[in-house]
C-alpha cells in the first residue's frame, strides 16, 4: 500500500464504520442512514487539521485519479475546492452534490483530464466569516476570517498535499474553485497568492458580501495576466449578482487581463444552486486545466 493510501481512509468505509459504531437494533421510527454516493477513489484523511489562528479543526476530502495507485511516476495538477461536504456525496451534501468524482472519473476514462481534488469542508456556522475577507455590517457574518482561512489552505493544506501526494505544485497546475461565498474567496485567492494559484473557478461569486471594498479590490488588484479565471453566473440568481459579475469582468478586461485567460458565462434561467454548479463543473475544469481539449 502506497503512502497516500496509508494516510487516507476510504469514504465509504468511514461512513459504514460510523454507522456500525452503535447498537445494531434500530427503532422502526429511526430514519435510515443516507447512502453514500462517493466513488471508491474518494477518501478522508484520518486526522482533522488544525487551523492556525482560528482555533478550530477541519476535515479534508481527497479525490485521486483512477490510475493514481498504478501510475507510480505520474504527477497531477491539483484543484482545491471549498464546501467539501457538497462535492462528492449526497449523504453529506447540503442540497445535492456536485458529482465531482463521477465527472472526473468520466473525463479520465475519456483521456481528457486527470487531476487531484482537495475538498475542504466548510465551517458550517463559521462559513460566512471564513469565506469573506471584508467587514460586512450583517451580524451573521461575524468578524472577517477570509485571510486566515486562505493562510490555512496555502500554509497548512497545500504543503501537506504536496508532500504526501504526487502533485504538480506550481501555480500553472494549481487551481481553486467554489460557489457563492466560495466563489468570492476563490477569486480573492488568485489575487492574493499569484505564486500559488494560477487557476480559479469563480462560480456565482457573492461579490455583494464584500460590498464596494470587494469590487474595488478586484478592479485595483487584478490577478496575474497568465492566471486563468472562469467566472460563472446564473441569469436568475437575483439581486445584483449578475450586474456585479459583469462589472468585475469588465474591470478585469480594462485592466489588461488577456481575454484568452478570462471566461464569463451567464446561463439564462439558471439559479443559485448545487445542480447548476454541478452541471458546469466539467466545462469549467476543462477550460481551466486543459485549454483546447
């Protein structure tokens, strides 16, 4: 068994082990445990990671390409994704999963793309503050923790992944992706850490959460011109979601970001939900990691 496999436990075993931890007797009124839909090449590291400066721990979820165990010399690009509970498994997802594992397995089988995905679970009650680096007057946000959260990814998670798995560690092969607040922090990440992230999937970004400070930031501090940014929005997402992403896209182009490295897709009729984001995942990762495929 290789080092990576020793350091992770299969997701399906983790779920079944949890289910077997109690008595085998169940009440007729006890709802059945949700059935895991995660593929066998998704795993959970056995140990939660400490988040420096945030006084909490976090679970990772790791997707490895189907041929990872048999390709002892091959190295793979890596995509870091927020809201890990929603990526691979309906049993843990909030409102349906993204089917990241099924999608990538199909792309790998078709010879189109192989990559490692590191899902970072959200902080539940802390999600709004962790994914926002700007002060927001709404009390549900709390103090902004976006910078500390990104430091956790860059200084704790990424070094761990690069040391334990066969990655291509440079920015041209390292992406970050999320939706809603996760889209916001993903765009922020590619501007703050250009030497780490060269690719960003910015799905339905909640630019509103940072107010004018966020719009000013993305106008005044654009990503590196060789970074590839995939901006996605549903036409029916409401509020100023669509107009904000259009403003940011226009500001990036005015600032000199090459059109070939910037994609804006606004899907008419689409709303702010997991099904929409799941339907766009394959297109986005191919554009980001395999241009011209």
